[in-house]
C-alpha cells in the first residue's frame, strides 16, 4: 500500500524539519540547518529497517520503497533550486563558489572510481 510509504515520508520530513529548525536555534541562525538531509537519512534508515524488523506484506514494502526512491530526487531538486536563487541574489562570490564546488566534484569522480577498484559489474535484471 502506498499509504505506508507516504506516512513514512511525511514522518521523516516532519522530524527532519523540526530537528533542522532546532539546530538553527541552537546555532543562532534564523534558518533550517540540515533538515532535509536529516529527513533523507532518517528515511533511508527507517525504510531499510522496515525490511528486517517488521514483517510487512509485499504490497506495503513496495509502497515504502517507491516513496523512498521518489523522495530523494524531488527534495534534492527543490533544495538545489533554493540554493541557486540564494546564490544569484548573494552576488558573484556565491556563484563562483557554487561553480567551483561542481567542478571539483566532477574532477573527483575518476579518483573515487580508481579508489573503489574500477567500475563494477552491472546488476542482474529484475524478474
């Protein structure tokens, strides 16, 4: 059932946003500090925990896996949009820092590939 996936997603988002707001208050910043990241990590942990601890029906597990897979790209896209808008209004230094971070990330891909032992075998097809 997709409802369990939506419920888990909503729970993780609420806990993550609350925690991020509290971290902002503790640090003296008027912003949410890491709430989206906390929510993503919590969703990953709880969705993997549900496979082992709770004996759910396959339909329920499929709903949780579906919303777990959908959450991360959607939230990353929303956060990226906010960061771009903040960078554009922040001036040239913010834009230069963002471009440099992306270029360094792209440059490190071959390094991490070599450190991991090269490309791995592709996964077998789903049945």
